[in-house]
């Protein structure tokens, strides 16, 4: 164990986990932020009397939460513009709170360094982009997502109940969408596009892919949203189990099963990869908690092992007896033998050429910029909305430094989560951290082979999970969730 801890990789990962005391000290001592803090403090003093008498300001947190609630619920039916507008309106209210309520400010954590760095580097890519206006439009969308992170963090940092509320909201909304998708599977529906390779396929191997109600209608988008929400539902079922609230536990466990069924019915192979990654992480984390937190319960270990064996056997049997599911799973490994795989490989080849020519600052942010530049590199007949791979998309848009900053966010999320799970913190809190970590990992696993990253239905939940991680794993946080 000491050899592992002293290895280069462990030292590198540990160096990426910046001490929050140093961050706060550097922020407070920086010229710009210290002057800004004094300026905001003066404005807060002028609003002191108004704050005491204004019902609007006293209830501003409630209004922010309501706007965030509407934004997360509207994911299932609203156009992307409305989802982003609601989230940004919540951010504007938060800014108003910063300028009026005395003592209010953003508490910096170690997550802020790579996140702010990533946003700043993306801004530079816009500046150096040959398509400035389209790239600026894409950057504005990125700022809205970033504003979502700032809003989620600051509205959740001092109130553990709000964290549980947000995760329950995500789980409940996703469960409703999952039930609708299951209904689509039962009644049957006509595909809106060619979503699977139908060449040399028997009719019984064709899957009836559900797409829910998310706009634009697409099975892969529905799968991405359900993957992003799956860990919240799973986490809440175990959180209520530890709290011995049996009814709530049963409800969220049923919701988890509904979401899992709907993911299968989407036929999204990227989602199948993601759910495999998430289940593997769940097995490892749950095993650690059982062996270290509940080692005195002898039968629990046997139950854990039995559930794993039965679960794997059940999945294998389901694949074996369902020709359509079997064909979808096996086609993952077909490479050029499947038209969808071949299409993605062509896109990856073109994107690598784009990276070769724009590796330093990237081409600029946004789908419009990507499509305009991609047209110069694409294989004839293989147009694309994005790179179909999140790291590659970020590399293309923001260059090598943008990619490194984003990877830092992901690595820091993993480091913080693992350290917290191994700490002596409350089991309830560990479940929440594990839920967020599993969710982020699932989103990234799916994002390795799909364009879901650019959709607010997924991006907003991603930043919510990162914000919760930043709150709960912060050095001074010791509240019970």
C-alpha cells in the first residue's frame, strides 16, 4: 500500500487536489478580488435597510430554488432555450443576492480552480477563433451552464436539505419520463429516423427504440438524460434505506428500476456502456461500505455477493433470450461492420485532423462553429453535429489546454470522491458523494461515443452533481445530509 501511495501516479493525482485553505488565502489576498469584495461590501451596506424590510429579498433563496426546480422539471418537455433561460434567471437572482445581502459571497473550493480555468481558456479560444460570432454564441451557452454550477453551489452550500431535495427532484422527474418511455415501449411507436443499422438484420433483431418527450426527440438524448439521473435515484433509495425510511426507499428503488428499464428500451449502446461503468463503480463502492461500515452484519456480505451473481446472471440471460437486445449489444464490438460505428469512426478521423491543425487554441466553442469548420475536414457524406466524443469535442473546440483543464475537473471529482468515501465521514454523506461520482462517471462514459454533452438536459445535471460534490467534500463541511 505504501508503494502505491508513493508512486508517481498517486503523487500526480494528489497534487491535483489543491488545498482549499491555500485557495481561499490566495483569493483573499489577490488585488482584483479583494477590491471587488470591498466594492460589493459597500453596496451591501447601502442595501442593509432594504434587506430588513423587503419580502422579496428575504425570500430570494426560495425564488432561486423555484427557478432551478422549473428548469430541471422542464427538461422533459421544454425547448432547450427555455431550460437555459430559467437556469440563467436563477443565476441573476443569485447575483442580486450577492449585491444586497450583507456577508454573501461565493465560497471558493478546490473545484473552482479547474472550472474557472476551463471557462477562461474557452473564452480565449473564442477570441482566437476564425469564426468569432458563431463561437461567441456557443460560449454564451457555456457561460449559462457555468452559471448553473455557481447557482447550484451557492444555493446548496449551507442547507443539506436542499441537496436531498435536488437529488429527489432529479430522480422523480426522470422516473416520470422513464414511465412514459416504458408506455411507448408497450404501445409501440414508429421511429422518427434511421436509428439503427437495418442492413443484413432479421426483423426480430430490430429494436423498437423509445425516445420519450425530450426535445429534440431522439433515443440517445433520452438515454443520456436517464443515465445522468440514474445515480440520483439509486443514491436516494440507499440514502432513505440508511435513514430507515422504508416507504421512501421502496419508492425510489422502484423509480431506479423504471429508469433502468427505460434505458434498455432506448437501445442506446452508449448508454449500455455507461450503465456498465456505473454498475461496476456501484459494486466497488457498496462493497467497500459493507466491509468497512457494516462489517458487523455478517449476512450483509453474503447478500451483496449473491446480488452480484444473480444480477450478472440475469443480465446475461436477458441478452441471450432477447434477439433485438443481443444484436444491439454485440454490434458495439462490430466496429466497421456496423454503419453507426463506421460513421463515428469517420467523424473521429476528421476531428483528429481538426485537432492537428488547431491543437493550441481550438476552433472556438459551439455546434455552429464545429459544423462550419468540420465541413472542411469531413469524409464526404458524413456530416456531424459534434465529435461524438466529449474529450475530443473539447479538444477540438478549446485546444490542448482546455482539454487538460476539463480533465482536471474529472480527475478532481474522482480524487475528492474516493478520499471522502475512505474518510470517517457519515455513511449518509458518503452515499450522496458516491451518487454524484457515479453519475458524473456515467455521463462521461456515455459521452465518449455520443453528442449528449452539448444538450442542457444532460449538461445541467452534470454541473448539479459537480456542485454537490464541491459542497459536501469541501474541507469545512461537516453537516449531516
